[in-house]
C-alpha cells in the first residue's frame, strides 16, 4: 500500500511509505522465524520400571519407527543391585529396510553393586529400530527412562 502524494504531503508520504515497507519486511521475517522454530525438534521422554527375573527383558524398544528419529539416551537406575548379583545390559539396532531385525551392537555385564549406580546408554540417530534390554539374576526393580527428539 502506498500513500498518494495528493494534498502536497511530500515528505510525510515518503516517511509513511518507508515505514510501510519496513513493516512488510518485518512481517516476512517473523513468518520465516516462526517457520524455523515450529520445525525445531522437541525433546520428549518416557520411562518405567523393569523387574528382573533371570530372562532378557525389554527396557526400551522402538522397532518400527515411522521415519528417521533421534533417541538421545536411556538411563537405568541400579541402586537396587546388590553385591552378589549380575546385570547384563544389551543394545540392539536394526539398519535395514523391511525390518531385518534388531542386531546386537553392544553388551556390558555388571557384577555386584554398581558404582555409580546410574547407567547411561547414549543412543545414535536411527531409521529402522533400536532396543535396550537387561537381564539380571536378582529380582530387582530397575527404574529407567529414555529421552528422544520428536
């Protein structure tokens, strides 16, 4: 929109037109900023408790993601682990379309009381699936949580 130069408004018209052009630019920049910020990933989490029973049990599984996703980490609270117990933590990934299946990537065995008692498993971006499992010989409850970007 431009202000006409009728009624001999000369300098005022120039200033008003400059302000209108500036406001149009600001509005376009605000829309651009909103587009970027609305697309930023949001950190989310979920968790629970797994009670060990001597078998391998799922802690966190995302075996059929809808697309590329970015799991950040899984934490497992091991304060209930005692000196005579063993805990095995396993990490699996699937890297093939069509679900070739989760493949063991890493396995760590903890014997006795764990110090420090919090296990943190860093996870990598993934397209086809990831799982963290535990297997313990004691009947302990292990609280856990996972953090990921959506």
